[in-house]
C-alpha cells in the first residue's frame, strides 16, 4: 500500500512540476486593437484585455495552446494572429469600410450586414446618400428591412473603402 501511495504521490509531483517548468511555453495574449477583447478559454476561464494589455497563461508542454482559446469577442471587429514560435495570440482591429445609403423605397428602415456592422437606420425621404456607418468585412451581405418587410438592396458597389448601397423601390399591390 505504501508503494502505491508513493508512486501516486510521485506521479502528482511530476505532473505539477511539468506544468510549472513550462514557463517558456506560456501562452501570451496581447490586445493591439482599439477595443476591449474578451477571450474564453478551455475549462471556462475568461480573460478580458483592455486596450494595449497583455496576459500570460501557463501552458503545460503537452497542451496545444491553439485549442486553449475557445472563442473571443468582438470577433467581427477584431482578428487575431497566432505565432507558434512564441505561443502568442495578438489581437488587431479589422479593416473597416464606410457605408453610404441611398433609399429609394419611400419607407424608413434598417440596413444590416450579418453582424459585420451596427444596424444603420435610414429615413423614408432619404434621396441623398447618407454616411456615418462602417462595415468590417470586404464582402458584406446587406439586408434592408422596414418593420417586418424586406426591402430590395440593389447590387451594392464598392469604390475604394466605401460601399454605396441603394435600397430599391417596392410596389404596393
């Protein structure tokens, strides 16, 4: 019985020693973006990184650091770069593109892009392009709604870093 306890205690000590000896293999999270980033880690750990903040997470030699990060937010405003040689996750701002809206539908509504932009409200009498909204992807799928009705989005065109979105006419039957 003593031999079994000795072997078990030796195994536990070795396991803890292998994790504590792995400091060169720590995973480092660094937030270079202009937003607060929340990272959800395996085993229900959550880390919030302020602008410019870094955090170091102990990673045992046998643990794959890439599997340690489950998700992060705001994932549609920031992206991360993983550097395997230093076990570093760095968060950066995504590119943003201006959105200009021309509403020909005569109805007030909301333009969205599948979560890649804040919902953009537009007025019913909008006959000039309005701006002030941004989308964070190069290939947005715009959707326009007026209450419970979808409005037609006429082939948005991109010029440089600006998307010109025209919301078309709908005819009442």
